[in-house]
């Protein structure tokens, strides 16, 4: 059954966008900051040999270079000031969230409301600086080892670290401003725009390979159909729910007796969203990035990592799938859906699952249901992320197309559209309230004039 709010959202006319001034300002503010982000990807880091870097990235485009370019919106391919992207912030936020579920002190801070949330955000920023510093220094050393720097030395390393860390912190600030004063989740939109910006060039390269005969027309049609099918499958699975029936007993409020009500507790098939895929990707990208930029000077350990954990390799696919499944379960039960807390909330609200005792038994039942649902959710995430990797290796597609990118694009698009519809609904409700108030004032004036006429 579709709720009344969803029916109203479906009937909402997008022409009302012109009347919703606050929503229009939010959208324009978001677009403005995203344009600033795109311009920043074209500002290069000082001291980079542009020609050597371009040749290197063209050679690495089919492998790790294509993945990194896709996630950073092309900034890494041009070695721009946003070359690290927003990935250090995402990694730091996930690590802090996981630690806040395991460390009692952080868990207590998380329960302190708004003040606790501010402290957690501050710790996340500190973690972002630390991770970005390590990654920037590793990238600077790797660029020197790969002969991609005009004047290697301590000055280049220092300037590279300062520039890249500053770029990442500026991106983090942009994301927070979009979330607070714009529309949608700022961090997700930055990743979304970075992925979308690289799609036209990738498609042009793909069709150029088809015209040159490197790829057969059948493969081109098959890839297009596969992309459409994957997007449809992701949309279906992201909206899929397992509804747990909840019953509320009859209760007395003052002199009135309220009848018992029934509701449902929605459990998404994929409660963790794209977090498992993003975190697994970040774990795989860090060592292979350093190994790739190190070039021929890489040590035996890095050479082995690059050989066995390169995109499309069996160990790469196995580790990727294992990390996705692990983080799907770990993130769900420690962050997004805690059965004990949900059971306590139901008990405090006098709600219960029919046939299940409130409290511990309800928590065990919820854990049992979520465990079974997550089998399907984790398998769906792993399949969407690994299927394009396998097909790329089989058909030698000359650009990177990953399931993680599709997951991010589809999820961010759905969330942003939902937020726009929510703002439009709020605007409609405000209009209805204002009309009812005006009608109420008009009826009062007529009632006051009535006795005078007699």
C-alpha cells in the first residue's frame, strides 16, 4: 500500500518549483558549490610534469587509473588540488562510526544529543586530516618515484601535502555547506558529480573503439543493455522492504479510550546503503594507488600486491566480495539497525510484535529477521559490484564501469529527488495552512458584521 504522503508526492507538479522560493534558492546554492568543485579539479598541484602524467594516466586508464579518475571526478588524472577527493573524509567518518559502536567512551558521547554529534564530527575532521596527510605524502613520494615531477625534493613533498590536504578539507567544508544550506547530502553529491562528469568522455571513448573495430557492435549493445538492467535492479533493490508487523494495545487517555493500532517496522533489504561498497573500494584503492604511481621503482611487496590485487584479478574479486559482505553485516548491526535499541524503543512505546514477548525476545527476533534479509542484501551488493568487473575483463572494455559507481549514482539520485519532493510537500502544506487562516479571518469578520446589519 502507498502512503498518503507518497501519493501526494507522486501528484506534486514540478511547476510548483517556481513558487517554492526557498527550495529554488537551495537548488541554486547547491549547483553553485558543485560548479566550484568542478572548477577546482582543473587547478593543478605545483611541480607536476603535465605531459608525463597525461601519458601515464592514458596507459593506466583501463586499470586502477580509471577507477581513481572516476571517483575523483578526473582530478587525479590531471593531478588537481582535489586529487584525493572526498575519500579520506568518508574513510574517517566510517572508522569513527564503527569505533563509536565498539568503544564505550565514544558510544556515550554519541548519546549526548546535539553536543555529542558535534564532538563526533570534530573527531571525524581530525581523522580526515590524518588520513589525508598520509595519503598525500604517499602520493607525493610515488609521483617522484614515477618521474612525474619536474623538481623532486622536500619542497615538492611539502607543497604537495599541504595542497592536497587543503583541497580535501575544502571539499569537506563544501559538502557540509550543501547539506546544511542546499539540497541533498553534500558529500554524496560531490561523489555523484565526480562520477557523472567522467561519463561523457568514457562513452565517447567507448563508441570510438566501436567505430575503429576494436569492439564489436554486439558487445556495445550488450553493455548498454547491461547498464540499463543494472540500474533497474539497483532501484528495485534499494526500494525493497521487509515489513515487520507491530501491534499497539488499547489505551486510555483521560476519559477517552483509544483503540489498539497496528503498524509495521520497515527493514530495508540493504540497510547499509553504499557504505560497504565504498569502504571496500577505499581499502583496495590505497595500496594499489601507491604501487601504480611508484612505477618500475616499486618494491617486491608492492609489485606482488599490484599483480594479485589489480582490478579483475581473482584475489581482487574475492577480497572485494568478502569486504562487502563483512561491512554489510558489521555496519548494519553496529550503526544503521541495532536490534536491542529498536526492541527497547518498541517496549517504551508499548508496541510489540504479535506472538513475540517485548524486550530480549523481540531483539532476538529482529536480529533473526535482519540476518536473513541481509543474506539477500549482501549478495545483491556483491553481485552489482563484481559483475561489471568480470565483464570488463572478459570483453576488454576500454573504460572503467563499476557497480560501486552505479550504486552511488542511483542512490544519490533517489535521495535527492525524495528531498526535493519533501520540500515541495512542505511548501504545499504551508500554502494550505495560510489559506485556512485567511478563510478563518474572513469568517470572523463576517460574524462581527452580522449583528450590526440587524
